[in-house]
């Protein structure tokens, strides 16, 4: 109970202090890429485990079915912080910078609903029900959010639109991969989630 | 099933249930002396929302409803700025409204400036849609969203020129209703360096969404596309100022609608709405934004249609 209260307090703090661009983290695609055995930026198993534990804890404490979009954004902010913690130690490394500048760097330009559903089903088999359910809901919330924007916004170019959407899709992919079993994580690629394009093609600069 | 078949199929299904009530209701609602204005009539535009909008249109047609009168829409401008950045003089606002009036005249819609307010706020100035800053800005500033168009000017990030709320979102999130446009997108003949988006077409485009239109490339080549029959299926958004060329969609014999206000072409190349886009605007504004017209809000026929749909 105490742990839950502390987490909720952290969520509230994160919500009020965050830049509040929840559901957006293009580095989530890097997390998927770095889970592969041939990762350009190797991440130690303990850090993966810590990321998984954090994601699971955050999702297990997430509000229920009647939660508002604002509440889900608060949860998403916490998940993004966990993603940033996973990558923080390598963010400025040469390997990471080379990856970002090279052709191996890719981002999602589209999520495949069927593929995402299949992966969520896989997560449900190895994750506590509450966390798996929350993962479904936050995935849906993120997709809803970007769907709303894509349908109603004017971008300067198709590339800007692709990049904008990639932030959302990559966030989702980065969370889902966290909760897959380690052996499964290693077989996942961005294409397991949908269509991917090169970072340069998408205009990624960070 | 292509878009035409999809729409016909929806229409036939709805007609079967609605036709029986039509004559009596319409006679009751439209006596010979009545005014010409016979108005009847968030979740995101998920497939369910799109079907709902289609049902509205089908019901309006089956009840033989046509919105013939003029709708005057007051615009409440909220000029969000950061120092001198984003500040807009009156002449630009007037030029923008004049452009809106020219483009929306065939839908019998007239805009007029009701309010202009300046607000200096850094996080609102650079906010993105869906952010806390958007919600804070709109819940703080939004005024009479049922009876007017709240238009925010700011500098949204992420390559955005503007974004809007659809009319069918209004019931769930009335406080978020309105249009946000980039401050540099308003018409400005005095700009030292021309920008491809500074002729005011972003507001035209976003008000199109606010009035119920989708992008012409919505859904790519898949039915029902943008739900408007007289715009061609378009695989991808246009960029720059492309030449008209045949659609790349299989079975589509028409040209890509690159000159349509609801595409992504540069401002100088945006030139038109189609007749059925204008029709959809009238229908969507009349049905969902009925409080813009007091006559509509009192319409018994509107209430009847709403009851049959919802």
C-alpha cells in the first residue's frame, strides 16, 4: 500500500512538473532496436530488468477503466521517464550517436493494429493482468490521441506529419517491448509493430 | 466495397427505417409561411464516429432537410503571444475573416469578429495538441464554444500549422472546441520573406475540420476515404504545389484533389471546396453546431432526427 501511495505521489508530481507531451517518445523506437542481440548499443540485462519492473509497477498502479485521458497522460509521463532512465547512460555515447546518424536508425511511420494486438496478447500471457490491461488502455489512449491529431491537423509537410506520429508510435512500441519476455524481446523488430522508415527520411534530429 | 457503394449501402439501410416518419414530420415542420431555414439537425473520429456522421447525413437526406438560410458565426480570437512574437494586428485578423467569408460563402456561412483578446503565455504559445498546455489554454480562454468559433493563434510545435476539433467531439469536450492556427499563417502581404503558408489557408483548412470535413487523403485509397463522393481518393497528402495528375488509387479515374482546401498543398495552390464538401459543411454545422442558429435549436424536426439517430 505504501509503495502504491509513493508511486501515486510520484505520478502526480511527474504530471505537474513534466513537459506534458505524454504519449510521445521517439526514443521508444531505439529501445526496440537495442533489444536485439545485434544491438548497436548494448544494454545490460539488469537495466532491461529494471526497466521492465518500473513499467510493470507503473502500469499495475494505473487507474481503472473509468480513468480520463488526463490520468492516462500522467501514467504515460511516468513510462517515458522510465524509458529515458533506461537510455540515459548511453544517450551521449559514441555508439548511440553513430546509431542516430546511421542507416540502422529507424522509426515507426504506422502501427499495424493486428500486429499490435498480437503483441499485447503475448504480453498478457506473461504479465500480471492489471498491468497488461493498463498497457492495452495506454496503447489505445496514445493511438487515439495521434489519430485525433492526424485527422484534424495541417502539417507543413508529409515528413513533418510522419515524424510527429512517430513520437507516439515509438512510445507505444517502447512500452510494449518492455513487458515482453526477454527471449521474445530479442526477436522483435520495429517492423513487428508496423511500417518503419529511416530516421533521416523521417527528419529525426534528436 | 468502394466509397460510393459504402455510402449507398448506409443510405439504403437508414432510409428503410426513417421514411415512414418523413412526410408527417416535414409537413409539421415546414408550413408555407415558415422561414426558409429548415434546420434539422470525444472520442475521436473512430470508425464508429464516422459511421455516426454518415448516419446523420443519411437521416438529413431522408428527411429532405436542406439548410438554406445563412449562418453567422462569431469568431472569438485568442492571440497567444510571447513578447512581440505572435502578436497580430487587426488588419491581419480582418483579412483572415474576409478570406473565410469568401471561401465559405457557398455554404451560406458568414464569419464576423466577436472578440479579440491578447494573452502572453510561453507554454500556451508553443503548445502541442493533446498537451496539458492545450487543455489549460482552452479551458481558461474558451468562451461560448456552442455559439461561436474560438480561434487561437499560437506557434504550435512539431511542424504543425494548425489543428481543430470536429463537430461531433463537441458533446464530450465542449471546452476544447475550436481551431488553433499558426500565427504566421494569417494573410500578411507585408511579410519580408514570403512563406508557403502565409495566405490564410490554414484557417480555411482548419475551419473545414471544425465544420466536419476530413482531409481529402483520409484513409488513402480505402473506402470511405473522406466521406465525400465528389473528391477523388488520394493515396497521400500533396506537398508543395504539385501539378494535377491522376490519382494513384486503383479504380480511381479522377485527378488527385491537390487544389482542395483539405489537402496539404501550399497556400497559393489551394483553391476550392467541392459542391458536396459544401453540402457536408452545411449538414454538419446544422446538425452538430445547431446552437449557432437559434431557429435550429428550437426545431422539432431536429429533435426528432437526433432521437432517431442517437
